[in-house]
């Protein structure tokens, strides 16, 4: 598979909240960089991080509108959206959407790096209302 296909398949697993499928596409030394620059390393930490995120935003979805690749590096552009929940209940007033870009580095057919560029302030504003 081409790097762009691997990246899009990873997004499909994210959208399905398929942790096993996501982890199967991660390099053993995978690195995730979030929109604030924080990093998570390794498959086990990524599985747990995504599990927690999906519990907080159970309908999280990335809609890709454009994609570009330069060899092993891929950029995906679109929108990230979801609904924040503190107790598992989805309320439309807690829904958010923001433009997003993701950068993937593919090595040996696996996602070695996943970097997210998105303004998560809409999500943080909603979450602050619950604290």
C-alpha cells in the first residue's frame, strides 16, 4: 500500500474507534504529537490514550477533504468533530467541530508518526464547563 492509502486506512480505524485496527497500523516506536505539541510514544500508550479520548468524545470523527503525499510523508486536511461527554451522555449542546490537518510519516508500511494540527479550544471550552 502507498503511504497515502495507509494514512487514510488509519483514519478509517479512528473513525470506527477500532483500537485493534489502529494499533495494527502503528510502528512499534510510534510517536503521536497532539495540537499542543505533547507527545505519546509506543503502541501501548497510544492504545490507552485513544481509548480515553474515545470515552471523552464517543462520536469523534475525522472527515478528510484533501490529501497530499511527498514520499513517506502524508498530509490530510479536513474537519475533526465530536461531542464531549463527562458521563457517557451525548448532548447536542456539547458538540464541536474544527478544521484539522494530520501529518503522517509512514515507515515500512506502518504509521511511525501521527501529528495533529487542530484548534481544540472548542472542545476545551465545553470540557471546562464540567469542571
